């Protein structure tokens, strides 16, 4: 069983289409998207339509929730993020907004090596980021609570793998707005067979200059274009 895990696409259709081409060469059994289909990027509608058309398993991200349910930031987010989310909300069709509203908070997959649980931030709240740097005992307690061999969460935009006892904790990074100091789309591929799961983190090249141009063409904050081109914030 080979799973592909994606997260944080953020309206970047250029990155997403490149990832599809890459996955077409990988003999993938299932694609799981951890959410944040929208926010920051200039193509939120095409990204939603793409995910619907492909039929990929998808959960609700924090940006998705803010757009779909018209949530106020309550002082938590200001400036660039809220500007883009407001623009996104006004850009999407009623059908696209309804698609976001129907996304589940997460899910589970029974694999040959044990149960996999996935969600965007934390098990029941896409806005609450899971601390993958927490002490071992905290993560062991979470794995026991979830009854999972593999726990997958997104939101940091930085690929990360951690082994704690018999459990693997994974953040696949970001397809559309990677922050690991290298431009490109982050993808995690899980080989789930035998005694021990194998996880490979990939950086997929795409036309990030076109993605950055789209940001400027829609008069979105230019700092987003710089992040796309550099893979770093600031």
C-alpha cells in the first residue's frame, strides 16, 4: 500500500498540477490531502475544482474553515492572511464554498502496518496546531488516545518526521507555500507494508515564477510571491 500525503495547497494550481504529474509515476493507492486548499494563492477556485475532479480524500484546513464559514479572525490573524482570505471568499462560487463546508475535520485509514490518523491541525480543530516537538510522553499519550501507528498533521509548511516509540508523526510540508528554504511542492509518500513503514519526503519542481506572477496579476500581497519563489518567509 502506497499513500501520498499532501497539505497546504493554498490556491497554487501550478504546484498542484505538477504534483499530479509526479504522482502519476509513483503507483499510488490513495491520495490524502490535509486541507488548506485555499488562502494565499491566486487560484483557489481551480484548486477546489481539481480536488473534486480527482476525487482525492481531503480534510478541512484552517484557511478553508475561515473562508467557508466566514470566520472572523478575533485578533488572531491580521494583515496579509486576512486580506487574502477575504479576497478568496469573494472569489469562490457558492458550489465551491459548499465543497469546503462539507470537508471533514480529518479521518483514518486502516493500513497493513496499523491505523493512520490524519487531520490538518489537531484531531478536532484545524486551527489548533499539533506540537510535533512535544515531549515523548505527550506524543505517546496522543498516539494511544488515537489508537494509531501513524499520525499525520499539517499546517507548518515544513516537512517533518519523528519516531516516538512505535508511532510515526508526520507533517508532509506544503504543496503551494513551502517554507523549508527551497521553492517547490512538498509531497510525502508512505510505503505501508512489512514490519516498518517507509516514508519518503519529496520536493517537486514546478513553474513557481508563473505562480508568483498570478499573485501580482491579482494584486495580492507581493510578499506571497517572494515566499513562493524562495521557500522562506522574510
